[in-house]
């Protein structure tokens, strides 16, 4: 999206372009949060069946936390571990359907 291969530089570019909150997923290695809040979350060991839907589950978990906290960026930092966990668990089923 930014042309940067380095996650920190890419996140900085998005924040510099006006994003208040940037979450970059790193697949099996977790996710990072930059912007008005900051967090680094390690990946969760999982038995991968399919990665389809994992990003949707992670994003949905974060959006639910945001909506429940009047869109405070701190809510994203607080919810990121649960979101990474939920995304990992979604990988244990075919297309996150089970």
C-alpha cells in the first residue's frame, strides 16, 4: 500500500498520510499497531486448515472493541491480543465457518 517493505516505515507512512490508527497483520507472527496507540502482539500457535477469513475475524474483533469504546484508539491496543487470537483460531477451520 505504501511501497515500503519494512512494517515500521509503512505504518509511519500511513500515519503521516493522516491515519489515526494503523494495524498491520504479520500472519503467523501476530500484528503491530501504530498511530495514536501502539502495540506489538506475537502470533498464536495454531493448526492451520485455511487462512480464509482470518483477517476478517481479526478486523471484526477490533471494530467491535472500537465501537464499544466510542472509537478510542486505546481500545484497539487493548483488543489487539484478542483479535490476533481470534484470527488464529479462525485458521483452524475451513474458511472460518465452523
